[in-house]
C-alpha cells in the first residue's frame, strides 16, 4: 500500500462524517417542525434524514492498475444518498395547535433527540479518529523525509 493513499482514505472519511454531522444538526434543528413541506394541499411534518455511506468501489481495472503501480486497493468511503427515515411520525394530542387534525392530534417529526445525540457522538468520534490517522500518516512521512536527509 502506498502511504499517500491513506490521505485520500482519511479525507474521504472526514468529508463523509462532516456531512453526517450536518444532517444530524438539521434533524435536531427541525425536531419540532410541523410544516416542512406541503403535499396535496396539506402540511407535512419534517422527516428525519439519514446519511448512507458505502466504500468506494473502484473497477477491477483500476484496482489492477493500482496494484501494478504499487498502490493499494483502498479508496475510502462515499455518501451514496441522504434518505428520509420511514419510521412513523409521532402523534401528540394538542387540540390548540394550529396543525391539529379533527381529533386534536398533531403529527410531530420522527426525530428522537437522544438518538440524534448518540449519532452525533458517533460521527464526531469517527471524525476525530480519521484526523488522528491523517496526523499519524503525516508524521510518518515527515520522519521518512528526515531519515532520507541524514
């Protein structure tokens, strides 16, 4: 594996985790939003969004060329989509709310703040781990250059 490949792997992970933290922040900010959009003339509450990650899958020829050149097969991760969580909305009884239905229920977003905070901690820790890996790679390259100078 070429040591400089780890820069690309770590940077792709940093980008993905940053986007994940942005989406989680949006979920938390919209946890009480009952009018996110209008569909068929009716207001629709905000629906929780989830980031889907997958490993970059280079073609066989790309992997073969990388191996011939002495590089690695690792290509990092990428965001494939940001999709809406399909879990049901939370009905809350509040007949005074302007968005209440005839029975007095308001459908609130399917955002659970505790779950979002756990996801935020996970994304933050993943981000920190990739920063550590990036710094370790940088330190190895610096030491290798110092050895070459001596």
